C-alpha cells in the first residue's frame, strides 16, 4: 500500500482541486470511502457545475444531502447551479412579488437571470458549509470535490472579492439581490474566508497527473491560492504507470515511453510544489467507478499483481480518425469550430491539431480559447504560416470593459457619480460580461475565416452560453417586429456556421459528462456536429497485458459513444506528449492505426 501523507493529521475541511481530468472526483470519493470505513462521519460535496459524484457511486445525488447506501457514514451533496439559482431568485423575488409593479418584478427577474447570479447562488451554498458550523456539525470531515482549476480559483477568490465589494459597493439591486440582505452575506463570506485560510481547519489537496502540463497547473494553482492565504497543501500525483506494466512481456514500446516521460516529469516538478508533502498513486487496470474500485485506488494491492493478457480490443464500426473530420470541415468552408467538454479531456490538443491541419492546407485560421487555464502557445511551441493564435484573457477583457464603460456612460457624470460607477464596476459580476463581449467578437469573426475555439471546462462554458442566451433574449425583446438581426446564439445554433466538437476520453465518467453536455446544448438549440475521443488505447493497439486490460476497459464507453453521435473520430494515445507541431501533426496523419480509414487528403 502506498504512503498516503495527504491523509495524515486531517483537518476538518479538505479541498481536492487541480487540472481537469486528473482524477479529483475519484480521489475525493476514494478518500470519503476510506474515512467512512474508519468509522468517521463524512460529507462529500461537489462544487463542480458538471458534477458526477453520484455517477461514481451509482446513486442519484442532488442539491440536498443524500446518504450513500453502499458506504455507511457517508453522505453526498452536489451543488446544482440551476437549482441553487432558482431557489436563490425565489428568496429575493417572492417576498416582493405582490408589493411591486409587474414591470419592476420583471426587471428584477431579468437582472437575476444571468450567469453571475448562478455562480453566486451556488457559492452561497458552498460558503454556508464553511461558515455555518451547525450545517456540518454532524460530520467529522467535509470533503469538497471542486471544479477544474480555473473555475476553482475563481470560486475560492470569491470570499475575499465579495467581502470587499459588500463593504464598499453601492446600489439597490445587483446579482446579489437587494442591499437589505447583504449584511448576512457579508458575515457568511467573511466566515468562509476565515475557514479557508486557517491551516488547522482546511487542507488543499492538489491533484495532478505525472505530466508536465498538469504539474505546471498544480504549481500555478497553489501559487494563486497561497496568495489568498491557503498554506496547508499536499500534492497527490495520480495515475503513474506501474512498474510491472513495463517489465511484463511482451515488451510494449508505448508502456515504456509513457513510464519514461512520467518519470521525467516527476524529476522536474516545479519548484512551487516540489517541497510539498507528496503522495503517488499508481494507474489501475480498470476504471474507478463503484465502491470496490474506489477502495483499490488507495489500497491498490490488485495493481501489484500481473494482469492477464487480454484479447485485442477493436473500435466500433464507423469510427474515423481526425483527418476525416478536417476533410469535412474544409469542404464546408469558413466557420466556427468549438471544442467543448470536461476539463482534462484534451480540448486544447484537439483544437490545436484541427487548426494546425487547416492552416497546413493553406486556410487562414484563428485559434483561440476561453479557458483561463489554457496555454495554446505551449501546445504549439512554434509559429505556423496561416495560423493566428490568440487568447481571451479575462483580466484584460475586464479592464478593457471597465475603461469603455467609464469613457462612455461615465463621461457625463459628476465626480461623485463617476465614483459610484467605478465602484459598481468592481463587482465580480463584471467578469462574465467582459468575457462574453470578447467571445461574441470571436464568434462573428468566423464569418470570413476558420475560427477554432478551445473552450473552458464544461461548467464554465455553460455559464458563458447562459450569458449568450440572456443577451439573445434581451436583443430579441428590444428589436421591433420584423427587424433583421443575428445574435451570437443564433450563429452557434446554425450548423452551417458553427460545428461543435464534443471532446471526451474513452472512460465511463467523461462520457457520461459529455452526454450531459450534449443534453445541455440541446436545450440551448445547439446540436454537436461530432464527438472526438482522445487518448484511446484501443486505437493505439498496445501489446502489454496491462495496457490491453486498460484498452478493454474502454469498450463500454466507446459503445455508448457510438449511440450518441453518428460522426465520431478517435485519437490514439501517443508515446509522447502531443506538444509541438510535429506531435500534433501526427494526430492528423496517424502513421499506423489498423482500425481507422485513411483521409482522402492524406493517403
């Protein structure tokens, strides 16, 4: 059994965070199972808008505390953003619905319908667990399975941001609601901030993979959260290729290559997290879904045994490679290509590979991202003819938005009025508006060129689409009947202008979350054009018993995908990181894949 220093001398609150797809949910659930097995009372809470805690345990978990029947002593809670927002709006609007004119109630409802209100409503539930001791008095430990890094940093910054804003802000109604109710919020947010920054009460568990990008993300996250006062941190490296997978016969070059690059990554851990207490967990030959598998994650005796040789896995009929998707994209001409999905599934890799291939065919391409944690330059590592790389920088967008509002709306105000406006623009609500404006600009640029958009992880992207829908409704309401207009949402709904690629991994949980994303998009009138399965061992045709077992574990997920979309591309797991032009080009020109057809453009 591996050493587990992140479980030593546990404080009451544990936060599991890190780059998307590193195994935060699996580790949080496994920790909850182990602690409950020791007789402790545990509350496992997910703050991820795309939560899948219930899927891991095979139970329905919602916005209320729910016992997990198979694990005595364990309760779970998924903070559902929409349910939280609905309840939050009701607490503000219902008491005044019969007291105010209908148009004022309508205006208040519209003001409380945006993405910022959704975030604040979810955050209120989160802070109550930290600030209100009576809410969690029945539990020995409260574990938080958080959203992918960028969203988590945003979430944990909010206590300080809102505490400052509530102390200084002015106005009548905001996304927080009437000012009369702000004293209670100020108390709760201050209490949450105190709990987060108390090392005797809160531990930050930085979950990472043995990969350079994932370790860099962990270091960046720790630096930002340390600046907020969170100093009690542990590093957990999840999914290291076990030694027996490399030494078993027949020899597999892929297994050796993966193990070597993982060891190299661990030998070069960023200085910011190198000194932190560290736990290393091996990759298992099966998916961590269900209680027995979760127990194996922290007690991996099964991983120390030789895995029997599994038969070769094959891909479902009709699956293609990435080159075939690019052929179809090229044939349809310029437009927007949006890569969407759960954090850590490889959206940045897929977006960069598609953009690179289109540019290599002589098309003018813009590659950009809405993900605060994305690093497109680090993925390409070179300038490419016909390819422009940009990033929607939230901080720059926010600053530019504030300057434009002050120069426009504020130019005719007196000094006191400008001061009030400047204070109002300090609200964290400003962030979503600012990023939405830049996102809208990118959408309209796709009229004349290929624009490949690498989006933020699912939950954050859905908040952005919510802002897009709110804007569409407002424009529709304001325009006279018969007027011609095109909003960003209308372009996203038009399959001739926008092609959504849902990116996933061939694993149970990412596929379930991708399916939920597809359902959410359908409610917004958007139909995914294709699915892209990244990092498939089945497509890589491995030889080692361990990797073949991992490939066989993909079968159910791949079979499910085949029922969800008629156009599916599969990318093999590479022996090297998909970083740099040469490696990315390999994804669109697979040298040897016995299961996939050949692109008509690249025989």
